[in-house]
């Protein structure tokens, strides 16, 4: 059986290159025409596309509705303060704009930390039990199953999100 291979598939590499060059020339001509039209519009006093422009609050005359500033509270912790322009004065660090004293909240993660520490100790004990029970396959499988459960629980609990969700907050 003989096969014939033809080199002409309807286009060749040079045809493609020529088409790309022609298309690029058309695009360049279109861009030049658009630029020319825009230049003519500016000369004739026509409006061009609106452009964004920065206008400072001093020039615009508009007063800000409020002002936020970073500062430190009485304990030296970073805090964001809101200076209400309607109040006419800046609030002190010890309270809010109505003169109420600042609330103090304390977050405690000790219970969660103890729980995680207990799980880590249990994990170590299970690993030691697995090493010491080298002859009994059934016991090893059971201990490995418990170890996997403890490790999964540790993965779920030993992170900041879990600590925040389960921390005790007191005022």
C-alpha cells in the first residue's frame, strides 16, 4: 500500500506570517486614526473622555465626616480612635466620645491550652504503648486507631481559630 504526502495543506508558514503582518498593519492604522481623531477633538474644543483627578479636602472645602487616628490606650496597647467633628473635641484615650469609661475585656485561653496539652501528652503515651506492644498485632492496631483519633483532634484544636472560638472572655 502506498501513501502520498502532499506539502500543500491550504496554507504555508510564509502565508501565516504575511497574514499576521497585514493584521498588525491594520491595527496600527486604526490606532493612528483614533489618536488623530482625539487630537482633532482637543483642537476643536470638543470634550474628550473624562479623567479622574485628585482634589484635596482643603481645596474642595468639604470637611471630613469623621477622623480616625491610631493611638495607644492607658495600658500602651494599640487602639483606633474616632474624632467626631460634631463633638468639637477629640476624645481622651480612657473613654469614648460620650464620656463613658472604656470597657476592659480579658480573653483567657488557659482552658483550651490545657486541653491541647492533655491531647499532646496522650499522643506521646500512645506512641510509647505502640512501641512497647511490639508482639500483639491486635493491640497495636487498636492503639494506632486511638492515636489517629487523637492526632485528628489535635489538628482541629491546635490553631488560633479554635483558641479564639473557645476562649473565655470576661469584662
